[in-house]
C-alpha cells in the first residue's frame, strides 16, 4: 500500500520534532505544546491518514502503513534526523518508526501509550472496540471521554469535551475502528529492548489503559529511557494539562540537544 501524503503544520525554528497524535484526534492536539517549544524546536505536527485534513485511505491499513506515512513526510520535508514523539497510538507509531529507521531518530517520546499488556488488559481494549462495532461509535463516546479526561475537567470544560467528541464523529467510522484495532492489537514488548535511542516514557497516574504499571515496564525495557508519571491526570494530557507536560518534555529535549 502506498504512503499517504498527510496534511501537516510546521512551526518554530531549531532542531526538528515530529509530533504524532492518537486515535480519532488531530494535529491540533499539540497546539499548546508547540507554543511552548517553538522557540527552540521546529515542530512538525500532522494528521494521520483518514484524520482531519489528510486523505482517506483505500481499505484497511496497519501500523507499518502509518510508519510509511511518517517516513514519506520526513522525506518530503528533507529532514535527515529529528526528534519523534507520539501520544497514545502515536506512542506506538514513533517506536515502530525508530525500529525501522534508527539512524533518523535523535530521541523518542512515548506519551500515554501501552505495551506489556496482560491478557486482561488486552481483553478490556478489545471489548471497547467490539462495543463500538456492535452499538456504533456514538453511544460509546461518553465512556471514552470518561477514560480520557478527569471528572473535574469534564465538569469545568464541556466545550473542550464536545470539541474532542466532534473530532471522533468527524473521523470516518471505518478509519476510527481501524486505528483502534491497531492500538488494541499492537504489542511492542517483543522488540522494545532493541531500541537504544534516548526516550521519554510519560503517562498520567490515573490513565486506565496506559497506566503507570505498563509505562514502568516500557521504560524498564528500553536502555535509554526515563519515566515520568504525571499526578492526577488521565489520558488526554495535552488537551487537559499541557502546562504540566511541557516542562518535562522541554527539559528532556534540551538535554538531548546538549548531549549531542
């Protein structure tokens, strides 16, 4: 399957940083993060295939196809080496890209992602996908947003919750279920130890699906990884609380620059 020419945005100046969003999201996920990094980094965010302004794929696709899209964007921009970081499903695309193109990657961010799932963990994720296939995506949206955002944020910012739900609604159902399948079925545990790139593993303390236990195992498997657990947060860390994430991300990236 040919790579898709994804819609993208570039902001800032300095070493390049590719930002990879998650399921049914958009590059706008990282808007405030970009604001906090663009004085030192060239931030490249893009919409995954079938999301936002990117073209729709012809038929089903897998993790390797999403890696192909990222490599096509890198080549199009003429960037030799960059920092790569992704949230949720994006936190699987980044490592898969690094596994294939290790010499292209200066550092890696695995944000709110999952690996080393137990059978119970995997069954829970598959059950969510099955429920969406049986009932439709709409009826399950409240369940998803309750997993993504803290109760306090849901109560305080119904406008943001509605905006995030609309992103999902605007994503074609077959694409949303396809990327959810990739997220549910990808298991990085067998090969994460082969990635020796400096990495930051970061998640919310209250994230149910991408919890500190799994992220501790991820960081432990990667020789060059640090682990950051953000208190009081669930999954949507960049939409709910970029101000808590930014200092950690900025510190990590600047340290990598000084190390080279």
